[in-house]
C-alpha cells in the first residue's frame, strides 16, 4: 500500500486544492498500476475549517495538538505503516502535486527514498530580485540536492531504519534524509517528481520554505 501523508495546521485556504491534486495523481497511477493508495491528513492544532474540508473530501484524518511539524509527520507516517503502508509519500497542505507525482515515484523504483523538487505557484507577491535569487540558487535538475518535506517519499523500511521524523519544529525533513545518508541508503534526487508550492511569506514552521523566501525578499 502507498500512503500519502499531509500535515496540516490551519490550512483551510489551500487544503482542498492539495487533496484534489493528489486525487488526480492517484487516478493517473491507477490507469497503469493496480496499487492501493490511501491519503491521510494529520490535523495539528487546527482551529479553522481544515477538519471540515478533510471530511468533505472523504479522506482519512487524525488529529493531534503537537504544534510541531516533525511530530505531526511522524505520527501520520507511523499510523500508515501500522496499517500496512510499504511506501510513504509526503507533501504539504499548501502544495499541489503534479499529476504524474505518484507514477514517477514508481518509475524510480527500486530505491529507499526520493527527494523531489518544488516550484513556486506564482511570483506576483515577490520581487523580481527575489525571483532571480531563488532561480540562481535552485537546481531544477536530476541529481539536485534539495530536500523538501512537501515532496519527500520513502519506503517504510528505510523510514524505520533511519529513526523517523524527529520532534523538530523545522528541518525534520533534512534530518531524516541525513540519517538515511548515514546509513548509505539509496536516495534518488529527481526533478521528475514535482510539486507546486505556495509563495506565501507567513511561515507555519520557523526556518521553513516560507522563511527562506522571506529572507530573500527582505535581506539584512
């Protein structure tokens, strides 16, 4: 079973679009592969309509009050492993996966983990200078070395071997991949596995992707 795990903290604005994109990816996968896919939203300390959206969309969900993305991701991943998931695909509630997101993950098998790329949904609220700095920094290519919780997938075995997501408020994704590298697990760095993510500057996690954009937008 493939599990898609999405942490959400007050993500009502983007959650529906996120789940719709995942459903499209599942539908495309099912045209050529008979694989069970289950989607789980992990609602962390939500006070908006995120729960209602998850219910309306008919996806599985669990609730917690961690206010910690590392603990939230780990709860969701371990929950799905306990239910029989052998491959876990992580994304974020403010992101939309490409239609071939799951299909490309299967094409990269066998591997222990896949680090995909992200692209910005729009640049309208960001300056031309920020866009230039971002594009100069970002490697949208095979064998890149970017790590995004919004586009990270792995086998259940590799996840457990590496000790899972740590209880970190940010960089839990980087920590997990570093643990996998220390174990010499096989990691594919692919720009064929793609996700479009929000250009918002109001960060949910300190030092996360929104914080990175904010630093580019307002340099010291």
